[in-house]
């Protein structure tokens, strides 16, 4: 099969072209060692099938970003039969800069001149035939969006792939022509493939090339000693980049005919930007967009219609929500119209998953298997699967909205608006979105960190994402806060909830500052980014993107989640003598026994040894929260029933409805059994918010971090930060003056880090001077 | 008159004289078309005063003042 690589700038329509060429044959993987998507597909309309590999979007073949290294290694090592270089005709100069570099490799090469329709619409003209003549490689005008010209393009690609091509350079007539020629001859003499490409890169003193050709680089250094340029001195990298751009602007100005002679003409995008990145309105508009995204995904009162018009609830209307029709209706409406995200979520979880798995569970219950096997399959495996699948709708809805923002070009503007604020923490403006997505669900948020270029910045962001309390943690907040208010008749539940969200954000900021100055130290990555022209997102691209993410999530998360769920289920349903236990006997389980054993560790957190005999319930609940945070409150309900059945536990369920969904009564039962105080309860919330998140998020973090050391570090980071935060909350809540001790400890740590870094810097500078 | 790109006011235009900085940052600036001779318009500043948005080689680019201070400009009237 013929192998073709697709290369081009970001935002040049590369994804659209790839989707247009390969359609449903495409599949996504990862390039080895990095989290950059590798997409492959097959084009079938030629005489032979052509396999197309989508290289990452790049501006250059420099050695500085993983994307660029992947692209150049692929073209050089994998030797595709042809490279398609997609060029955005509306931005010819900068796009051809990459073309002049690909040209230097000995590989057949075809230019796909995209967005010609947009050029013509503006009244400009680009002479594709003339461009082909000047470049000496085939140039085909296409519209990836409309699918126009794709057949012609692929015919020429097919033809080109059958021929050999020798690299050419635009630097032939420049000041470095001699050097490049000599190095090229020397490299060719050593039997190096693609001698021209390597010669040019060596002249640039490219990090990777210097390492690979240590002997030949001397030629460059010798030449450098004899060379002086008025503008660039002996900076060959600058000289070469400049020569490329000079060549492009000299040769291709004749190819383009502009209708509008104005140099800095205003486009439609500029007009949109006048509002969207406005000095005063930019930030409020962004907040509004963000609010709209969350409202459309999570709100149970769409546009606040229910509140405004005072709709009646289904119960008041006399609808039977047990019957199928009523259930279906309840997915869309109950006293208020639900937002689209909630409707999709309800339809998926309450109808599709519920009925499909309900049928399965019924089938297994009716079988003649042993009690423990039925329990393992139904409560362990199937409930685990349900927990995984229930994440899908919010993840996909959030993804859809954020993909729309990304594709339309607005995401780049958000980074532009917020960069200033984030730099203070050693992050770039791009880190904001993944963090804020964390309020919805950590999984898509962690995957979204792929937009961050710097590995250390990525790791820091992934680690603090769970501190932005996700949708599944909200039930813990409302249940415990509700129980505090109900049991101790103090405070205000909303205030506690709000305070906990704030605590999470503060923890995240402190943690990022800490990491960026210690374990994940590194300069704030540079922020030099294209602001692409706004355009309407492509429905087809969005759907393909969404489908890829679904597969990614299900595949990566399934194994680890289901396995972990089964382990926890086994631990909570078997005793040390391997006797199977009913739900209500959970106090005899391995999990409960182990929890009792580790209880003392949780003493500084307020829910350890000081709670006595039944204190382990909080630990069991927190551990079950590792499967999914929804489980924490559900476990309380199970434990309440279990404790009530035990003589002498002191749990009196009179007047309490432990099965109630909000879980407030279940938590109250826990309070009466253990005698835990308010500080301990708040510390319990804080612990759950900052500790290891659910298995779905852990699985995603593992996949995204790629590097095992960093992943283990992340797990330890979560455990340590949750113990610290929860102990601080508990001790300060119990003895207010301990706040001074904590403050002093933080100040001391800060001082140590600063003075250590200062000394390390001085040492580094000394070393440089010597 | 020469001026650093980081000292430009909104609406200023100029031609790039020279680009300084080191390794990664400098190379990135070059790759994005910030090379001597290119014309630049400072289109706007972000709401908090930084980063900057410029038009260069017919497209919009954003960069921080930190990076813009490596770029020396010949101011156009």
C-alpha cells in the first residue's frame, strides 16, 4: 500500500482534509512516548489504496516541540512515498516557510493549496500554476471544506509517489550556500540519507543534528570563524530563517494578486475580536460563555424557565414516574425544563443504561449461580460498568462545547485574555480551560491539557484538576453540609458548600506554586501563539472528534476502573475467612477490618481514633469513593443500615430516611454513631475533595502523563495534599490558634524554597562564569 | 527611530530591525515570521495589559511583552 504523510500548519484545514480523504477508515492512536494523537486512514479512490498518516500541526521542522520532532522523524525515518503539504492560501507566506523546509528532504512532495475559495471571495487571486513552476513541485488548489479538488490532488500524489525526488533548497544563492554544499557532500560521502536536509539543519546548529553528526559539525564551526554578516553576526539559525522568508516574499509576491492594497486591512475576524477581546468587555464576555457552557451541560432549570414561570412538578401534575412514559417525560422535565446536557444524561442513564443493565441484572439474579457470584457480577462488575458509563454524557457534552470553542478559534483568545493572570503561578493562559473544566468532570479536563506545550506545566495542571470540585463531589458536599446544619442546627449549608469550593481553588493555587518552585520547576513556557481567524466549526469534524474521545475514554478507563471496582467489591463483601457477606454485614468485611487498622492515621484529620469503635465508617466511605465519588454517600446509606442492625451501635434511625437520595439523613446516622464534630466533618469533605479522585480520573491521568514516575508522583501528591488540607481544616476548626502554627509552617516552607532556589541559581551562575 | 516591540503602543507600526533572545524563544519567533524586514502592527493588548496581539505577514500573532522585548523595531510614521 502506498504510504502518504499529511503535513501542514495548525489551523490550515489539515484535519478537515484528513477527514475528507479517509472518512470512516480513520483511527486514532498515540505517537510512541508522547500524548500527541496519531491519526491514520485509507484513501480508496485511486488505482491503489493509499494510507494517509496525519502528522501533527507544525510551523517548522525545528527541534523544540514534540510535534515538530515527531513530524520530522516520521518523514525521515519512516520514508513515506509522498508528503502532502497543506498550505493555507489565505496565509501563504507563513505556510510556505514550512514547505521550504520539507522541500529539502529527498521525498516526493505535493502542495495542497487550501482555502482558495476564501481567497477568491476576498477578491484576491493566487496563480497556482505559477506557484508550481516556481517551487518545482506539484501544486493543487483544493477546498478541504467543500471536498473540492481532492480527487485531482490524490491523482497527482499517486503519480508523484511513483517517482524519486531529490531535495532542493531555497538557500542556494545565499551567503551560506557554500557551507551547505560542502557539508552536504561530506554527509553524502558518509552515506547519510537526505544529506541536504541534514546539511541545512547542521548549519543551523540544530540540537538533534549536532548530536547525530559530531564530526561534521566542525566544518560549520570552522566556517563560522571566518564569517561575519552585518545584521546577524554568526547566528546562522537567524540567517537561514531570514533567508527562507526573504525568498518567499521575493518570489511569491508575483503569484498573489491582492484586491485590497491596504497592508493591515481589517477582516471579519478583527471585527469579532473588537468585541470578544475588548479591553473591558473581554473578561465578562468570557465569563458569560463559560457560564453558558456549564448551564447547558448541568442546569436542571434551562434558562431558569421553571423559576420564572413557576412550572408545576410532575408529582403535582399527577404523572406516574414509575411507568415508562412518566420516566421518559421525567428525563426532560420536572418542574422545570432541563438543559440539553441533563436531558442527554437522563436519557442515557435513566433509560438506556438502566433498562439494558436492569435486564442483565434480572437475568443473572434469576440464574442458579451461587450468592456470592451473583453479587460479584451484579454489584461488582455491572455496577462498576454502570459507574463508568454514567460518566459518558457529561464528558461528551463538555467535550462538544469545548471543541466548538476550540475549533471556532475562541479558545486561543481565552488564553490571550487570561495569560497575564496565570503567569503569576508559572502557568500559561492555556492552563485555565482544563482547570475550569474540572468543575464539570476531571476526565475531559485532563485530556484537554494536551493543548499545553510544556510537560511540566501539563503535569502540574493534571495534578490540581481534581481540586476543582467536580459534579460527582457535589453530593458529598450537599449531604455532609446538610447534615451539619440539620444535626447541629448551625450555619448555612450553601455557605459551607461555597467555602469548600473556594478551599479547593486555594489549595490548587498553593499546590501549583509549590510544584512550579520545587519538583516541577521550569521557566514559564513562552507564549507565542497564532490567533487563528474565527470560523464556524465543522459538524463532521466535531462528531469525528467526539467519537475518538469516546473510544479513548472507554478503552483507557474501562480496564482500570472495572478491575478496581471488582477489588473494592471483593474487599467489602468478604471477611478475612473468605466468607461471603451481605451488604448489611459490611462491618465484618476485609475493607472494614483494614479501615479499623489504619484508623489512627486519620486521627489528625478528625475522623480517626478519636471517634471510637465506629470511626472506620468514614474511612470505608472515602475508599469506596475511589470508584466514583457518588459512592461516598451511597456507602453511608449502606453503613447506616448495617450499624442500625448491630446491637449497641447507638444508631437510632427513628425519624431518619437513610435511603433518601440527598444522603443528609444517612450522614446524620453516622454522626450519632461516631459522635464526630463539625471540624471532623468538614475535614472529611476536604479530604474527599483533594485526595485521589475516582478511578476514571486516575486512569486518565495515567494515560495522559505517559511517564510512570510522574504518574506515581501524582498519586503520592494527591495523598499528601489531602492529608495536609484535611488536617489543617480539622485542627484549625477545633483549636483556632493552630491557624498560626499552620501559617508559620507555610511561611517557613516558602522561605526554605526561596532561599534554596536562590542558592541553586547562584551556583548555576557561578558554574557558567567558570 | 528605534524602539522595542514591547514598548509599542496600540496602533503603532514598524519594520523589524533585529531579533535577540536565546534558543527556543528566538527560534519560535523566527518560525512564526518575526524576522528582520517584516512589517508589524501592534493591534491590541490583552485586557490586563499583556500579552500583545500583532499583525505580521498577514496573520494575527500573540506574544508576551517578555518575548516582545527581544524584538527591536524601526518605527514607521
